[in-house]
């Protein structure tokens, strides 16, 4: 194998290919990046039996071939090469990388032991990349990070007609965002897919500026697979097995008691007042016609409180919320104002979860279809 390629293009391609590789693996072969040179392009691939990444870039290929090389080492090298074309060649069982006056010799890995990459099926639908990226960032923050219950470490994608609903929960909060889905031209009009949140987050970040993202949901003999493709890049991942809890039913049809306030002011106040809190402690929020008062009763050495403006509709309300969970929701509300609605429970002494939504002005609800339900206690038993 022998080829020459633009340094920046090559470095970006290698970085993409290794991004989703596991930090540690019991099979060293899975830490490799497969490089195929043929015609006028390179194909770089990675696969760990769960997630795969593949991209094509242009190159001046003098000799076709296939090699497997340590992915993270190659990524580190590619990101630090001088500003010159990269020359890549194989010599016996070694790979030689030249760039300007820099020269690296790497040991190649056995290509024949590398697993076959998953096949991407027919296109199921198309998504607007920027909207999808924003939606993933808003929702994935609510996914559980506890592998004890794998089913809630994912984001549930629910396709119905021309809409895609993204749903995530960790039992303490639920986040939902609805966006457009184009399943025309023989695509899918109704389906569900439970996608690992970490993988989906990387897809959203990587493809955010791509224009459109092609999505393919494929059933195999073993498990279902979902693929995201854009800009000559493709990421596939196995779907999580199991039934996602029906958390969307927890959202109320309407709420009569709510407060509207400036999003940035509330975020800054929460950050300030929570400085004195001990870990896992909650902030107390008192909503009245005079505004909202935040109170933190920390250790004996420190306490804090602050009052900011709030427009209250309905009765005075007091709730206790964990500051980081609240900040996660507020950070996902991309509007100047935010509405916090207070739901009821059968027990008058126990407030229901609060519903956080965007507000385009003090008296006009937002239109981004984002909802974040937060409760200090477990939402699901």
C-alpha cells in the first residue's frame, strides 16, 4: 500500500474513526483502525462489535491495499504532524508515515482477524442535522449513566407519521423533544429505536453541520441496528434490548400553576446559592407574587439565599430541587425566558414534578417542543 493525503483531511478522518472506540478493550484487535486504499480514495473504519464508524476521503493512491493500525496512536500522530502532505506506505509488517521531516514506523495488526463491519440497510428517513443535533443535546443529558439498568442508558427514538420524538430518563427526570421526520420515498413512518445515549451524543456533535442526516433502522438475526450517515461518514450502533418505560404519560395535559422568569438570571442564581450546599442536597424554591426566593441551608458554617423576579400564575408554591438536575434542564431551554409549571399529586403535602419548558416572552410560550420533567424523588418505582 502506498498513498499521499492532505494532512488536515487525514487527521480529521482518523479522529472521527477512533472517537467511538472503547478506552479499554479485552481484544486489542478492536482498538485498530482499518485503512483501505483504492482508486482515488481512502476508507477508514473502526468497529467493536457494538459501534462502528466509517468515512471516505480523497487521496493519491499509488498502490492499493488494506492495513490495520492502532487507532489512538495513529490519531495522536496525525493530530501533531507538521503542515505538509502525509505519505503512507507499508514495508513488510510495518507501516511508515512520513510528513515533512517527521517519520514514524508503526507495527501493522493482522487484518484477517478483524471483524466484518455491519451492513447498512435501506434508508428509513431523513433528519435536519442542526435540529437533530440540538435535540440530542437537550435530551441525552437526562439519560441514566448507571449500567445496572441498561434500558434507561439510552435515548428512545419514536417515529410516528412525520415526527420524531426523542425521550430519555434516569428515573429522576424525563426529557422529551419532538422534531420533523421525513420518511418519504419508501422510508419508515412508524418505528421505535432505543439508542445508546453516548453514541447518539457523538452522532449529534459530529453531524450537526451536515445539512441532513440519513437514518437507517435494520433488523438482523441477532439484534436491530441503526445507522446515521452524512458527509461521507457513517456511524452504526446496535440498539439496546428491552422495553423503555412509558415515561411520556407522566407529562400533564395542562398545568394552571406556573412561574415565568429570565432563564439566564435563574441559572446564575442557582449556581450562586448552591455554592454552600453539601453534595446531593437540594435547593428550596419559594414562588410568590413577589418573585422566587432560592434558599440553601448548607453546613453550620454557610447558608445562602437570593430572590429574583418571577411572574407567577396561580397559587404560591414551594418546591425543593436538586440544583444540577435543574441546571441541566435550564441549559437545554434555548430561550430568553423559562416556564416552570407545578403539577399536583393525590397527596396535598407532596408536590408533583415540575415541568420546564421554553418561553419566548413573559407571556408567550415557546414553540420548540422541548419538555423537561423534574422531581427530587423517583418518578418511577
